[in-house]
C-alpha cells in the first residue's frame, strides 16, 4: 500500500516535511507509518482501515481528515491542527464515536471539530 498524492517532501535533518497537502485516503491503509512528520497544508487519511493515528504528522498547517476509519482511540493524533479536524464516522472508545472534548484534550485544533 502506498501513500499517494502530488506533493513536495523535504528532508530537514531526520524529519520529513510536506509543503502543501498530503493525501493517502481510500487506500485500505491499516497504518500511517511512513507519513511525513509535518504537513504545511491539509492531511487526508479518511476512508481507510485505520484503528489508530500512530504515525500521523505532529503538525498540520491546514485541515486534518481521519473520518470513516475504524479508530477506537486518538493516540498519535497531531499536536496541532491549524484548520478543522474531522474524525466523524469512527467507532471511538465506546462504539459511539468521539466527542469534541476528546479531540481538544489531545490536539490544539484552531478550527471546527466534526465528530
């Protein structure tokens, strides 16, 4: 399985940074291993088979889309998201999805949170 999309990836020391958006949605991914550590634009990992966000970027300069996966925890979520955050249509820890409070407890989201 591959991370797909058109983007510019820079290596800064041992860190990979994407200038612009990074799109790995609809690839049946079970892991975000190998994803960049920083994304200047939006990060799209929706409609995969993810059960955790381990390996997700630490910082996203745009929006973060992880909806329609199999997420039961927000472990690995970016520390900061400058835009909005969409984690809707995931089972969450109790089978009822996540709450805005769940997201804000682990991530500094500047925009709206879709649950």
